[in-house]
C-alpha cells in the first residue's frame, strides 16, 4: 500500500497529482473493495492517514557518496598531526533585522508570542564561518555581502588562525563564488576529482588583478543541494535558536549584529558542547549510515583532551600526542592499513 502511495498517480493510470480515496480505490482493484468508506476504514487500520506534506529535495549529485566518503576519511583522526593538518566545515549565513518566527511560551488560548518588527526596513547581513571538525573552534567574518574580495579576505583570516598548519582542508557547498578563478588564485593549487558547478559565462583563468597568496587551503566540495551533509549548518541553527528567533532588536540593527558577534566569539577557542551539537563529538559517526561496513577499531575520545584542554602544559600535550600517534599506528598495522595512506577505517565500539 505504501509502495503505491509513494508513486505518482499517473504512473498507475490515475488522474491528479495526489492520491485520493477514489483514485486509490481504482488503482487497487485487487482489494475487492467497492466503497470509499470501506477504503477509508482500511487505510485507518493500516495507520495510513491524510497528512500535510513537507518540502523536500533530493541531492541530484551523481558523486554524492564518493564526495562524502572522501570527507569522512579526511575527518577521521588517523595518524594525523593536529598541529600540521586541520579540517574545517565552512558555510555562510544571511540574517535579517526582522526577527524570525519560532515557538515560545505564551498563555493558552488565542494569544500567540509576538515577533516585534520595528519601524525600519528588513536589512540583511552576511556571516561566513569555518568550523574546526576536531576542536569546535569557529573562525568567522561578517559583512553586508560576500563577493570575491570578501571571500579572499575570509580565507586569509582562516589561514592566519591556523598559521602552523601545513594543510587546511575545507569542506564547503557549491556556491559558485567558492570556485571563481579569482578566489582560487589566492589558494594553493587544487586537485578536482569531480566537476565544478559554475556559470558558463565565467572565465576559466584568474584575472591579472587577482591576489595570488598561496594560502594552504584545500577545498573539498560537498554534494550539490545537500545542506544536511554540512555540520556547519547546525551552527547556524543554534545561532538562530539562541539569538535570532523572536529577538528584541527590532530597531537596534547594530545591537543585533553585536549579539551575533558575541555569540560566535564564545567558540573562538573551541567547544566540545558545540561539537556534540553539530554531530562531531565523535568524528567516526560522520556519515556513518552510508558506510556501515568499514573496518572498525576501538573508539578513542581522549584526543580532544590532549592538546586543546585549557591550561594543559605543552610538555604533557606533546606527550599525549606522541602516545596517541603511536597507538593509532599500532591499530592501523593490525588492520593492514599503510602508515601513510588514507584507509577507510571507522573508530567505533
């Protein structure tokens, strides 16, 4: 029955875009039912109800699984020097002067929580952020818009944040500006394993005035139309819940921007609570449902503590790092993983 419901009525010779009792009865003559009330009672017994639909999109990317597998293997902390290699999830957010509507407590009855709009226009503001997949550190910048110069300046800020890193791997969505030749000119040479989605009228080479900064950032494109694969999206959801929904800055546009700044500043040195919220407290669970058959090893959580705990003496940080690297190497050897190659290993119980 559900298999029939999940198909278009036209596929079974029925009219309309939605199933009705009449079309469902006609398409399932094998049920030997002859009345609409009888069909209604059968659906109720099967717990199939008339429900409101929700918006949905399925990623059309043919490389969906391959892209996520590459990102997953890069995020897994196997044989990595955390001071030399960084993995970030990057995204942008647009927020507005008018508060967004959401649930809140109010007296029972016809009263509803109010979102006070103020008396000025609904201005927009943009935020770009990069979330460290291992520490929860957030590097961000804000502006009225994000064009090519602003994007390059943001990449510079990321590179300055991780000055000691030799490689900064960054997963991001397929917003065309990310792949503009003048933006890529500021980065190290990139290796693209999948086609890029950019406007056909864009140039293929950087302009003479493009800034060639050789920033140590490697781009990992996420699947197209698949925002749920980017943990940074949950950072924005948390920001909306804590700052933007039903906010009281109706006519205080600078105050709203300061509130967003103050909120993001708390993640400047990392946060295990944020990692837990976005689903990265245990990186081995990232996209786990897509790759349940990967080779497994015991889970190790203590690497979050080893160098990122505030006040930890550098000597002990290095000691923990060396011990963990040795333990990872032993475990990789047990499953036959080469010491330098990426190997699809998941750290699970």
